[in-house]
C-alpha cells in the first residue's frame, strides 16, 4: 500500500510524495531530493527526523500528512551518537551568542534609565558617548537583522 505525503517547503510550496510505510527517512530523501540528501532536513509534528534509518511506519503517518522540508545551502554533518544525546535541550550548552542582543539592549536601557534619573552624575561627554553608543548599536542591529 502506498501513502501520499505532502512535502511543504519554507516558501509555502508543496510537493506530493508517494511512499511505502516500509520506506526509511533516508530512502525518502534519496528519492525526492537526489544529490541533496545531506542538505535536507525533514520535520514532522515539530520533531526533526534525524535518523535516516527510521522507517516511515514508526512515525504513524496518516494519508496527506505534512512533512516540512528545509534545504540548507551547506551539507548537514552526520553527528555521532554521543553528539545526538547532547542535542537534548536539558543537556544543551547555553548559547551565549544568542543572548548578546538582549544583553546589550538591557545594558543600554539601564544606562539610559540612570542617565535620566541621575542626570547630575553624567557629564556632557558621558551623555554624548551614551547617545553615540546607542546610535551605533541601533545601526549595527538593524543592518545585521534586516532581511
């Protein structure tokens, strides 16, 4: 028996895939993304399908189920079993880089608060420097995150 799945891409386009429940995730990638198997990430019900040897039957897919597809420009390196275990959000290392923007915004907000509440402590040079730093940070944030 064949099963029809909907492969949905980031640009909201869809493609139909006819598969057998005994097929594996890797076979699906090879059949519908030849030459791009290592660049394709499939997501079903919010879960990344990492194991290419997993059969589709174990996912309990219903007809017309949606598999979200992300094709990255660079190959996705196959992680060893030990690295997969550390992908667990409970054991994941804190990514400090993702906290830099909120940290700088908070720091500037606190400095502006103190500048407004304790104006007599801030010299004209300090206020000018704070305004320049705010403008520089705003310019950098908008250029980095503008798409």
